[in-house]
């Protein structure tokens, strides 16, 4: 039976859905199909991140808590612009306070996996969005979008630095909640091998 309307499902195909349920299964605003029961994302979620640039560098110096490896530095650059139809106030300008943004990962196996997944999230426009800053209250500005980053390399004054033994696992969970998992890397590797 359908978990939404409780009607008997007459066909196993997900495309033949009772009419009263079809509204619940339409693609969401983020471009994905999400099960209303388990919240699993089916399809590829895309966000509303404005255009910009993601650069990656290696630094020999280790991060606190990761003495056995160097550091991966990510630099995100997004210029100010005009909001598109996917943003809160289409046609209005948006600002980009604090850019470029510098972020850091340990240059070990798990850090490299997180980096590859962040590249997928960047391509899918999931890392930033346009909204109201929770820090300053400024509206119509580029803000983080539910995927936490470490923005302090050698200190942890703001809580966005190292050491943080749980960070890599936490960010992997946040990426997965956006539909960005290791399966995405396997698909990309398979596609590029063809």
C-alpha cells in the first residue's frame, strides 16, 4: 500500500503512482526526488550556488590533530552578482562577504575522499547558496549551505578549526544528506573510463 494515501499499489513501477500521491513525489525545488517517508534522495540533487571558482592546493605543514600528513587547502571564490530565478529575490543583487574563503582538510586518505566529494558538491552547486547570514543578519548574501568546512588551519578559536577528531566523519554525513556519497565517485570514475 502507498504510505502517503494508503491506496493499494497496483503496479511496481515508480512512475505509475496514484494521482493523489503524485504531488508528493514530484521533483522538489532542489531538482531531486526525495522519498516522503525515509527522506532518501533519488536522482541528483542540485543547489543554487552562484558561479565561482574552487581551487585546491597542498601545504606541507600538518593540521593540529593530524601530525602525520600535510594539509589540503581549498579556496572558494564567488564574485557578487544578480540573483537568478532559483534565489530568494530574483533580479536583486547579492553580496559575497568574506570571499575568497579558505578551508582545510588533512592530506590523508579520508581527507582526500572528502575533497573528492566536495568537488562533486561544488559541481552540483551545493556548498553555498544565497540567503541571510546567520552571523551578520545581512540578507541577499552568499552563505554556507549545510556542509561544514574548517576555515582555521592552525587554531580553533571560532570552532571552525583543528583539532576536531569527528570532523571528517561529520562532513561525510552532511555530504551524504545532500546526496553526495562514495557512489558518486564510482559513477564519475566509470563515466570517465568510457
